[in-house]
């Protein structure tokens, strides 16, 4: 599966896309710009399970563990929490070293989310602030 076709922006996101596809998890939107029903920006989800409203974020040490990257990650997660979006945070190393655990975490979160009302967010028709592109669908 090519990165261009899926819309992923990094090697770990590509690994996630391949893992989800191999696990039969379909209808994933990659780099989905999410907004509230009032049009307020929430986040650009690395992967978005639109049918149940679950975000998947691949958070590496390099971009999310220190300084500005850490602050952005904490603020992003707070925005998700404010609107009720469950988030599965995945480490790049886990995509390689424990892929079955990653799939289990995503499947369990999806099942829990399916038993609750979907969060009141949707994929924006416009790009998010500084996102540079819209979300892409894979397996739709």
C-alpha cells in the first residue's frame, strides 16, 4: 500500500496503515482534520475510525516527548478529551515489536466506543490550521 494512496505523512503512520489493513480494520481516514459541529478545530488525527469516533495517534519520542512537541501533544489530547473522543496512543516501536498488542488495543477501544454515543465531531471539508492537506480515506 503506497503512502500516497493512504495519505500517511510518516514511516510510522505507514506502518500503522499496513497493520490496520492486515488486521482487517477498514474505513480508516488518515490525517483527518476533525472539527466540532460548531466548526471548532479539534485535531488532525493520524488515523480516524469515523464510524465510532476513535482517534489513533502515533506519538514518537522524537516529536512528542520534549519541549514544544510535548506541549502540543498534551494540548491536543485535552482537546480530544473535551469533546469526548477516545484516543489510542501508539508508539512507533510497538508497531514493530508488539503489533498484535496494538491491534488488540485499537479493537478493544473501537468495541467500547461502539457501545456509546459517537462524539460530536466530523472530518472537516477544509484543511486544519497548518495541516497542509485534508484527510484521506483508505478502505472506504
